[in-house]
């Protein structure tokens, strides 16, 4: 698969996980108290974040360099925290991430996909 198609596929999958996060938030009622008290809620979100972090790693270096507006390294680092130090996850940071950063990432990926469909460059 050519690198542009690979990046396009990965971006689409990232959008899907971002949408999954929205669905999970809606399913559990969208309040931080439930997030703090409900393991299933936190685990569901954690799995999506893990997957997003893994997908980001598979984007080509060219794509990440052409799009420095997204903190690719930090996304990967958050994935590593979830994968290797799950018991020490900061719940407030995670809550802020899913409400503030995930929508930005989804919008960016959606826009990049649309630009590519119309033959525009990534950056």
C-alpha cells in the first residue's frame, strides 16, 4: 500500500476511535463522577486511547512532520502510560483529554482526509 493511502486509512481509523469515545461518554452519561467511580467507563476510554496511540505510531514520519499542529509524540506517550502504568493514570488529565484534545484530533483527521480526497497536500 502506498504511504498516502496508508496514512489515509490510519486517519480514518483514528476518527472511528474518537467517535467511539464520544459514544462511550454518551452511554455513561458524560459526568466525571461516573468516570471516577465506574471502571468499565475508564477501561473503555483507555482502550480507545491505546488504539489511537498505536495508530499514530504507524503514520508516516513525513505526515507527522508536515502536520506539527498535532502533538503526535504526546499522543504516543499517553498511550504508553495507559499500556504500562495503568494504575497511575491521572483521571482529571484523562477527562480533560477526552473532552478537549480528542475532538481537536478528530476534526484535524477528518479535515486531512477531506483535503486528500480533493487532491490537496497533507500539510
